[in-house]
């Protein structure tokens, strides 16, 4: 007896969410060296078996959806399996790294940025400025830094992150260290990571799109595993997701507040600001647009200033050197050339001789990013949707990062998530945003 399998049925099983789930899961397992974790913790192999079974069941739900496409229980099963795979692939390794780090030295099984941010919290609690502090006599000096033939970590004398990276974890770290004597900021990262899975279903009414959003946020290579390693990209993306979600549910002032927190966390968020407020202005004459964004903009400026200015005022030179000059290629002890961007090509072509050569990358960034920024803003005026604003943000940020000193692989992961947001979230029209601003203003007045 011959069994005929219809091509259309195969296509309905291997849908885009299935293919994306398989590829992202396999890539994460590969880059995190799951076999190394199994050697250290043999129990993890059973999680891998469960992961494989989960993918098979996920594919099986697509067979069932062919006959019952509107079944809510099947879609809830799909969402549950995605979360299970995220648990096995990202959250369990993160917890494992946290525990094994606690049993060893603080520089084991962690990102150097994580170690430095925890130290920055301690400096603040001791009344010191993290931007003037010397990290060379801390455990961070023992972190195994290597880029090319450079083994001395330049971050020992520079803290490149914006203040909310140490202000947000501060109360949690203070409480934990007083209660049980230790803290790993990944605990906070994981908490925010989990909160995102509650908020992102609000970004779309489509069941399929919600599945893709869960997969994108939970498994995107070079982004999701950064949560387990201790990278702080999750912090800025968390606030951006909350800001967009607040826009979708027409909570404009909350949205502006969350954007301010994003811009006080990491440089990545600042490229969103012009596209965000252009979208928020809606349609109409220039004066009408300005009136719509005035109050949210003042809220944004006020919150951002409240967080950034105290550290700038304390020591303007130290703040400038750490936050801007260190990653601009103009300091002799700045961040070395690294990654996949234009700087590496200058090194390979012999324009630059070593990874520590100074070079005015800021001029290149302005020369290439500014014209694209203007072009994208003009395009958005004609097509002023939230999707367009997020797409423009991703494009302009990508260009800016490509011409930076270091275009690291985690930047690719972050950009992929932003582009996915631009494509997947339900279209938000500028008129809706403008009406929401008017509504909120009238309530306040």
C-alpha cells in the first residue's frame, strides 16, 4: 500500500514558526556548547531529550491545526512548548552558570560587563563614582579578556554603560547581599526576560505572530544566550518593549517614561528617539504635531536628565571619556577594534596597524548615519506607522554600529529582534497615537 503525502500538508506542518523554532534552538544549543554543560552537569542531557520531544510535539500540533485551525487549546499548547524550549535552552543554563559562579570566583561563567556592573553598584554604595573608579584592583582584573593579542582589559579604567545599568540592580543587589551574602545580576535579567513574555502577546492579535514573537524574543541567536552569559542587552530591550506596548494600549506618558529609562540604560536606545516622536506627532500641520508631543517629550527629557545629569555633573570629563570617547576610537586606551564592522576591514586592509590605533570613527558614523537618518525621517512622514518607526530605528542603528569601533555579534542579535518587531507587531497608525496623546492631555487638564 502506498501512502501519499500531500505537499500542501507538509507546508502546513513546516510553517515559518516551526522552521524558525528548529533553527534558533539548534543554533543556541550549538553556540552555548551544550556538550560542555553536560560534562559539568550530566543531568542536562535529559533536558536536551525533553527539548527534542518538545519540538516533535510542536510539529505535531500543526498536523492537528490542519483539521482544527481555531483550536485555542492547540495554540496554548504551542505557546507552552515554546516557553519550555526557552526554559531549557536559555533559562536553565543561566541558572546553572549563576550557581556554579557562586561556588567559584565571581569572574567565572560570566560576562565581564556583568562583573563590572556588580562592582559599579558596590562603588556607588561605598560613595564612589563608577565613572572615576579604578577596576584594576577588583576581581574583574582576573576575568580572562582577550581580543586578538590584547589581554589587558581596557574596561578596567572605563565604565561604558549609562547609569541605569547600575542604578536599577542596586536595590536588589543590596538586599540580596545583606540577606544571603551574594547576588548575581542575571537573576534580575531573568526576571525581566520572563516579564517580556507576558507583555509581547499584546503586540499582535494574530496567534501565529504571537508564536513568532515568543520565539524571536526567547531564542534569537546572539541575543537570548547573552541573558545566560550576563550581557545587559536585555535591559534596554525590556524598556523598549514596554514603551511600544504602552503605545499599543494608548498609555502615551507611560510609553515616554519607559523610553527615557531605555535611553538611560544603553546607547542603543537613542536612535529610536527621533522616529518615536515623529510617530507620536501623528499627522497634520507642524504646530499640531508639536502640540501632540510636547508633554510626552518634556516627560522624556525630565526623566532622562534626572538619571544622567547627576553623574555628568560629578565629573564631566570622566563621564564623557567612559560613555562616549571610550567607544569612539579616539582614546589610546579605548575599546580595541573587534567584530564584524568597518573597523575590522580598515585593520585587514592595513589602514590601521593595530587594534588599539586611534581613528575618528565618530566622523564616519556621522557622515553615513546622518543622511540615512534624514532620508528615513522623510519616508516616515509619508508612512507614519509604528512598524515604519521601528524599521527606521533598526536601519539607522545598524549603520551607526557598523561604523563603530566594534560591531560585535550581540549587536546582530539585538538588531534582528528590532527588525522582527518592525515586521511582526500589528500596524499602529500615527493618527491613533496622536488621538491617544490628545485624550491623555484632556484627562490631565
